[in-house]
């Protein structure tokens, strides 16, 4: 377990948008002793986000940053060759650029994952923990699982990774709702997020459980799916809750 | 649509006869097998939910007198609807015989989940793989020997509708055994089973199976639990259940089902082999696909409706009725009857009772046999073909969205379409619906707006002589009223709508024999059910006429019938007998129209009113039986005034707009 970032522990923090935190409008720096590396990470994210907004200056960084030792870390990063500071101007050097891109990518993918897959809104704190434990391989898997999403839930672009460019032609999510596959396609049920217990009981009694292979026959006027030799007509709502992986 | 003989059950239940209980998934051929074993016909169709009641029949099997019991199909022995509960209850309370599990060979995976539950119950049973022919034509082969070995029970293969394999089935019935196969659940669930088992009394089925039902959250067990256990024990059991449930995210019912399916897959992987499929089913498959296609589906629906109209409305209500009513009754039977009656019954009063204006022969039998019977017969044939083809559930796919307006879903189309055959049986079929709210709504809509075959035929015969506009106004008014009432009732009746989850059977070529037998059974039912009421109605009219009550009623209802509805005062008679059976009322209107007493607007208005009547006395009793006296009376108290109100409004609109029909 990685240490929890204190910035997210105080009071109503989890309810606020992570992006606010990144931009430094919140935080209880006095309570925090973050590991060095995570402090640096936070600055990289701030730099990346400010650059996207076209507001990248030293003053802005310091204003956005929740850490008291912000200036020192900036100097440190400059010395280590991550960034280049000239007066107010800040520039990411190649290795800094790479680190920041990966960080932001992990962060925004994590947000996307919590938002899409687990349907958790306001789970920013959790998402932030996640971004630090994702290895490059896992990051790409998450990206693929989510279908190489272009934006995080707050609308910010997710920096593309290698996995994304491999699928330039067609970027279909690996796992998605049954409602979204094309009629005629076959898919394997990965998980079901039912609206009610009785719905799940009924579906499972007809063989609709994770692992079953299902074929979508049609979407209009009603959804019709087939499992083995069983053909079942269902509401669209139900097919939105059945997550499948194409086979 | 005939006497299912459920009352026989009371008589047989405690007898010491050998019993054979047919159990299985919906639409696997239990009723076909039942018919084969007992020689007694029960409705066999191609859609799930044909049988909603337990049916008993006597047979001599293996030289032993045996009571064969047909049950509604179940997807799980943890019931989700009333018809499924019927089946589970019979296992729970009424066992002491051989269980024959009927399974659809091509759909064995789902069959096996029932097998596993029967195994858990530790009841002696055998497994019948039915519809073996369909499985073969789809290239699905089941290793019967191996399956028998894995399950530790007799496994036989049959094709019930072709009588094939029955001798082996009979042999198998002699050796039922509890299955040796077991399913192990998650440790926490197993722990719960152990704890609950310790608290349960001895029962017909194993305590383990009962414990699993309880864990799965089977609310329908409540009655049984309270009858067999003390309240504090039930509380303890509930505590255990909640404790186990709290360890999982998903419902226990789902986890248990999932585990069973996994076991079923394990078994299946050892016995199932796939071969190249035959070509025969491809056409049917595509027909099935097109019939619910967003574009082709509609023309197919219209074509089906047109054909049914041509067959029932034109051929049945037109030609066949014309022949029977004018030629057979008009020229031969009624004059003969008149002669014979005059000859053997010299009393004028009795003569009039038999052959007068309100005579039992000249009115009741003429209406019942000459007008309604041919229409009903033609309709039942057309309907039987539709039922057996597997088209009806596909209709549900087409209309699901429209039904949502009425707080229902596409599944409700099954009882509604059945209502076109007979509203009484259709009211019974509401059992296939999952929530009480839906059952109440459909019962109301059936009673209010769905014309039964007899009435439909008479109406078709009447509108056939009018313009297309008249027909459209009649259909439009009824549909509009149903949508409106459904929409409002859905707001008033408490409860939640249920999910639309409906199994679609394969499209099949209807079997001529089954259609004929089914039609014959239904016609017989109609004669038994309707003719006595026709005679009763006629008798009431006769007495009313004799004592002058009829004129009094006409005078009394004139403000309504003549004033509001704009109909001739004689139409009151039709409405009076319409209280008994609305098809009889419609037949009365038919005769009025035929004698030129009604103009087109009057025909349409009177038809709308009589269509909205409660179908018949029998239907009312069924409503009482299924929904309770209070609900049934409330519905009736709403329907009759409402029917007249709609007729009044329609009359006003048509007259005001000066519509020419």
C-alpha cells in the first residue's frame, strides 16, 4: 500500500473535483508529508495542466500548488534536468515531458475507469491513489479495456499511449455494455451490474451469467439476444448492465 | 381454453395412486407428453407459459393405474412468477411419486440447472430429453449413456409430438432414483446451508434444497415456513440468510444459479458434441428473424392480421355464418323445429319459449350455433396456427414499447392476444406476469377492451359490410381507450413494472393434428361454456318480454340508449344479454344491423359500447378467483358506466362532425 496523499484526507475533500486539487485551490499542506516523488508528480501534473490552459508561468504554478516547498522542488527539478526555467517561463525538457505525459495519462485514465467501469462519481481520491501504482503495462491494459478513451470525465484530453496508436483504425472498447455491440456480433459476458437483485436472479435462471457467450440479434424494436439455443427478448436497460467482451 | 380440470386435483391429491409428475423448463413439451401418456388433451402450443395450472390425468402405465400430473414450466425451482410457484409447491407439498424431468435436448444447459435442483431435493426422478429431432437437425448430439452415468439416473430420449421414444420412457419410469450429482457452493453459502438445515423440519424435499431456496431469497416460501415453523425460528433463519448475504456483493440467488450453471457446463462439456447442422431449420430461423425485424416486422404483422381477417371475418363470419344461419337454420332447421314443436308441444306458451321471437331454438341456438360457433371455430383454427408457429412471442418484441405506456411490457401481449380467443382463459394466463401490478392491469384491460373470438367474429361480420373508415373508428376507439385506461391505471395501481425478459421459441411448422385436436377441444369448451348462458340469456329476455319488463327496461334506458348513444330503443335488449356474455350482446346487435335497424354510425357506436363490456359471467368469476372479489367488483363497477360514457362521447363526436360512414 502506498501512503495516502494527505491532500485528499481533509473534510470534504473527496467530494471536490480532483482537478481543483491539481490546480491547487484546495489542500491542507500543513498536514502533509508527501514522499518526495509524489510531490514532484504533483508539480508535473500542474505544469501539464497549466500548459494545456496556456497559463504556464512560475507564478501560476506556485499559486496552483498545495505544497509549501513548491519553489524548492521546482528548482530541484530544474537542477535534475526535468524542466527548464527562464524567468517566468517554464519548459518541460524531453524526459520531463515524457514523465508528465505518463502521469497525466495515468491520472485521467484512472478517473475514467472509476467513472465508467465502477460507475463511481466523486471517487477522485481513489483514482489519485491509483495513478501511482499503475505500471506502464497495466496502464495500457486499462486504456484498452476502456476502449482508448480520448477524454477524462471532466473533458480533459487523455494523452495517448502506445496502445492507442496500435488501434488507430478502430478503437473499440474491449469490454463494454452489450447494448453497444452490433447486431450479429457475439460476445462473452464479463460481468453484470444489475439494477436489482431480482433482475439478476431471473437472468441467471435463463443462463445469462458471466462466462456465457451471447449473440445480439437485433436492437429494434426490442433487443433480442441468444445464448446457445435460447433466444430471449429483453429491455434495452438490461443490455446496458451486461458487460461483454467481443469474441 | 377449455376445462383444465384443476379441481380434479383436490379429488386425486390424497389418493394412493401411482403418480408421475412432469416437470421442466417452459416450452419443452410437457403438455405434449402429458397428452400422450393420458390420452387427455391439454393445450399444447409453441410458446412458454401455455400451461399455468397443474393438470391431472389418469393413465394406465406399465399396467398400473397412474395419476399423471402436468405442471407449468419453470426456469428455476425458486419461483419468480405465480405459475412457477405452482410447480414448486407441488414438489414441496404433494410429492410421493415419480418425477419425470422433461428437457429440451438442444437447450440442455438450462435443463440441467433444473436437474441439479431436483438432485438437491433428493427426489427420485428420470430425465427425458425431448425434442431430440430438433437437436439433431441443429447438429447437437447428447451422449445419453454418459449423461446417465454422470447424473446417476435413467436418461431417455423422446420426440413427444411424434410419439417416438415413449416405450423407453415408460420403462424408465419404473426405475426412478435420486441423482448422485452434487453441487458445492461457496464456503459461506455452505455454512449457511448447514446452519439453516439444522433448524428445518422434515419435508418432502431435502432440507438442503429448502435451505438453498431460503438462501436464494425465495419469498414464496413464506407461507410454508409459517405453517411448519415457529416465528422465532423463522427469524433465526432470516438472520442466517442476511448474515450470509452480507458477505457478498451479488444476490445469493444469483450466486447459486451461477454455480449451478457452471456445474451444468461441466456436465455438458462431457456429453455434448456438435455436428454440422441440417438445412431445414434455416428457413424457419429467418422467418423468425424477419417477423421481429424493425422494418419487415410490420408488414409481416399486417399480413398476418389481414390473413386472419380474411379467414375469420370473411370466410368464417361471412360465408360460413351466411350458410349456417340463412340456409341451414333459416330454411331447414328452424322451420322443421317449428313444425315439430307445433306437433308435439301443444301449449302455446311453451311453443313460444322454444320457437318464438325470444325462443330457445330460434334465438339462443341460432345465435350460438349459426352465428357464433362458425366464427369461433374459424378463429380457433387461425389462432392455433399462430400459437404453434411461435409467432406470438415475437409479437411481444414488436409491441414492447407501446405496452410500456400502459405500465406493462411486451410479455403482457401473450395474455392479451390469448384474450382474443377467450378472455376468461386469458385472465388465468396473467399468472405468467411477474408483478401483481401487471396482473391487475392486464385483467382490467382484458375485461375492458379485448374482444374474445366469439365477439370479434360477430363484430368482424358487422363491420365487413361497412366502410374501412367505420372499422378504423371502431379499432381506433378501442385501442385509444385501452391506452388511456392502461396509462391512467398504471399511475393508480401501486407497484413497479417488471423487466421485459421473454424467451422466444423457435419458429416451427404447425402440426395439423395438434391444430385440429386443439380446435376441437376449444370448440367443445365453447359449446359447454357459452350455450347454457345463451339459453339463460334468452330465457331472461323471454320472461322479461312476457311480463312486460323488457318494455319497462327499454323505457327506463331510453334516455341512455336513445338519448345519449343515439341507438334504437330495441338495442337495450342486446345490452341486457350483453351483461351475461358480450358476444351474445354483439350477436343481438348483429341481428339488428342485419334487419336494417341500425345506421352505420349506430353500428359503430353500439359496437364500441358492447366491446367495452365485461366479457361474460365466467370471466367475472375468473376475475374474482384470480384477483379477489373486491378488485373484481371495482373493475366491473368502473367498466359498465365507462363503456356507455365512451359510446356517448363517440356518438356525439361522430354526429357533430357529421361523419359519413
